[in-house]
């Protein structure tokens, strides 16, 4: 019997390959979603990478075509200019575990988040809900304390905070697609 190849931990991440300038700019003129990534000891994770996918304001799931095109000489992303909605973003955390995303309010009540970080055997999926949606099956299936880990808090008009806790008290709810 052939056994599957064991997984390895995720990271570290190298700044020349995965993060890219403007990676957190899905569109300007909308909202800001920001937060921090914390480990099980409530310490910030300075080398995590987060990917985001979201619907456009009408609920559509198509971003601007070609928004991730790279310049073949410099490797710079040339298809993103901050005006067209892309639907996808990728940002690395800073030394204090902080990250930020500029985007439009999604038609669906959430933004999908994928977390890559050192020590993880596999990347983790979650959702940042920007509004409570009574009919949402995922939210309805969770007890209030767990549900709260998926809710972004409106810090002020148009600015939301969503912290990701990898373990410990108030650990973020992660989704299992396996």
C-alpha cells in the first residue's frame, strides 16, 4: 500500500515570491478590513500570509480579467491599478502581525480568508463576516461564542477589524473542506 506524502509546515514566506505590491488593494473607495494574526499564546505572528476572496457588491464572483498579470521582466503585478474590482487579495503580516485590505462591500455577507503561517501543517480557511446574516447556515450552526470569532467589528464607518487567532481562547472558527 502506498502511503501519502506527509505534509510539511507552511512557511517561512519569501518576500520576492508570494506577497506583491498592492496585494491588499481589491478596489479603492469602499471599505477597509484590517486586523492581526495571533498564535496560541496571544502573540502576534509576524510572518503569516493571508489570501482573500470575495464577491463584488452585487454578489458576483468574477473579478476584473487579467488583474493578476505580471510584467515578464520585473515580475510586478501590472493588471491591478486600484480602480477595477479584482475579488482577490494577498497580504503578508508586518512585524506586529498586522494586515490590511482595501475593498468594496461584498454582496455576500463575508470575505473568505485563507491563512498560511509557520507551524501549520495545512493552510486554514475562515470567513470574516461584515454583517450578521440570519439565514446563513454556517453562522446558524455555531454557538454564540464561536460565532463571534467570525464577526468583523465595525471600528468606525467603513472600517472593520477582524483578528485571526490560530489557537487558544477565542480561537477563530476554521472551515474543513477535506
